[in-house]
């Protein structure tokens, strides 16, 4: 076996709202099916399944999450800050990455990680 790519599959209670939110992160599409949505950015995909209801369990985010390696977190943070999006500022972590967390409208946690410059 050889793995060529992994793709997160996250819940969405409203595909239009999800597509609009992920456009802020640079994702485009949509390839929209009656109960499935696919968005793309820089050759990477995130898939969404249609699921009604609150996935946050009363604590702001759900048990759904994804880790996204990226470059340009400071620019992304500047774009998101003040937009009403739940986002924490980038911070350097002991494991050698700058990371930040974004919560999507359905409570899925997106953790972005950027390698530190040598």
C-alpha cells in the first residue's frame, strides 16, 4: 500500500455558509452534491458531509478537527482577526512549529502549522 493523500471529512449544517467561510481561508469550489461538498486550495481538499444540528457540545468546538500544514499564518491571522471568525493568534510551539487554531461555523477545529524558518 502507498498513501498518496489524506483528506479531512467534516460536518456542515449549511453548505453555502461552509463554502463562504472556507473562502476566507483560501478554499474554492464548490463541487456540491445533495449531501456532500468538496472544497480545494493549492491542490488540497476538504470534504464535508451534510449533518444538521449543533456539533459543539456547548464548549465552542466539536470533536471534529484537522491539522493543516501551511505557510503564511501571520497573513491568514491578519485577514481573519476582526472578521468575527473564532481564531487564536499564531504561537511558536515546543515541537518547532508556529501554530494557530480556527473554529469553523459548525465547530470543527482547524489547527494550522507552519515550519519555523531556519
